[in-house]
């Protein structure tokens, strides 16, 4: 009986400090925000048409995307340009439809105002 009592005391002698140290490491370690790992990318889909509203032919096109702070006469907040190439351009598919992932230029310049 004394042996079991002695073993319990020894276990508590080691377990309590170990748990305390782990807790202290967890509480006082530098926290890492989950937002640091979120890529700031935005998928954008649209339809490219000519001046009379007809869909553009399939292919790669130069495009510039912009965000302003107002619908008219606004201040430019963000801009990203895509060159006419298969890797960096915007590829238009059937009917003038396209999809592009924007975010090569940092969206962090935009505020929640």
C-alpha cells in the first residue's frame, strides 16, 4: 500500500510540473493568426463584348481591372493588369466568357471604409 502511495506522489510530482510547463508554453508562445495563411485572391468572371455588344472570339486578351471608391469620378483604390499571354493573360472561352483570379497586386491596400 505504501508503495502505491509513494508511486502516486512521484507521478504527481512529475505530472503537475509537466502539465504546467506545457500550459505556459501554449499561453505565452507567440500567436500566429490564421489570416496570415489566407491567400488574398479573388475569382472574377465576366463576359467580354465588342462595341456593339457581340461576344469576343475565344483567345487571350490584355485586360486591366480596377476598383474605385465611387461609381463615377472616384479615386482609384486598386488596379491589376493582365498581359496578353497564355500564362498571365485572360483567356476568353466560347461566347466571350472569361474567368480570372485576381490578387497578384496586393488587396491589402483596400480598407473596410
